[in-house]
C-alpha cells in the first residue's frame, strides 16, 4: 500500500524531497571529499561509486530500497567528482556557501512541486516553463562563473544541473502511475553524475577543448583561486 501511495498521490512529494536530499548530499559529499583531499582521484572515486550504483539499481527491481542506495551512491560520487575541481584550483568551500549556491535550484524545484500540488494536471505547462527557467539560470551561472569566478556560480551551476534532471523526472513520472518513482529517481541520478563529471573533466583539461574551438577563456584558476575562477 505504501509503494502504491508513493507512485500515485505521493509521487510529486517524493520527487521533490529526493531532489532536496540530493542537493544536501551533493554539498556534504563535496565538502567531505575536499577534507579527505583525494585531488584528481576524486573523479576516479566518484566513477567507482557510479559503477557500484549500477548493480544496486538493478537490484531495485526486487527491492525498492536498493534504488535509494543507488541514488545515494551516485550523488556521493558527484561530490567526489566536483571536489576534484575545487582541490585542483585550491579553492576553499564550506557548507554555508554551498547552501546559498543551492537556493536557485531549490527554488525552481519547489515551484514545480507547488504548482503540481495545487494543479495536479498542470505538468504540461509547469515542466516546460521550469525547464526554460532552469536553463536560463544555468547559462547565467556559466557566464558569471567565467567572469567573476565566485563559488556561488560554480557550485550553483552543479546544483542547477541536478534541478534540471529532477524537472525531467517530474515530467516523465508524474501522472504515469505505472512508473515506479524511485526507479526514475535512481535512473536520473546516473545522468546527473555523467554530466557533472564530464563538466569537471572538461575544466580540468585546462581549456584545451576551448582552445581547439578558438575560444579564449581563462580556465587556469590562477588569478582567482579563492573565488573559484574557471
């Protein structure tokens, strides 16, 4: 009966709650990884956690609890991947900064949840609108990450990647009672890990890809280590 509730009336709340928990795990895991200082090995550790998440996701077909473990493993892995960027640039990061940077992403997710709570059939409108808003915030974060190097924009960017994927989960899961919500959340966490890790590796390549494209962005981080310039 509980699982039936989660996949029907409680589905929107489960997705929203999972999205907020994911942001908390992301911030805590990133900070923990920085304290452990695995440096570039953070990407390797994160990738290993993602690999561990695969059989957990598969086992979720038999017991839904494994979907939660898969979800947690992927987001801890995201934290380790992100730590590779901050450690390589010698950028300090603390939980209050992470919490503030997560506010735009959390606000978008809350907006989607609130609209769906008040208007259960409003998915066809709120999901596209929220996607556009989230993409706009992502572009804004990228621009000001490059211009100012502020941690608010760098960590905020990663949080907005998370919120974008959860908007997709809202889109594919809400009003589809046949779709197990925990499976959709677990599956989405793999996509989030891949995007986050690709972005980190792209930055750690010291702009070689950008140079090949003829773009001249400062990705060295030498002029703004404390703020976190790309």
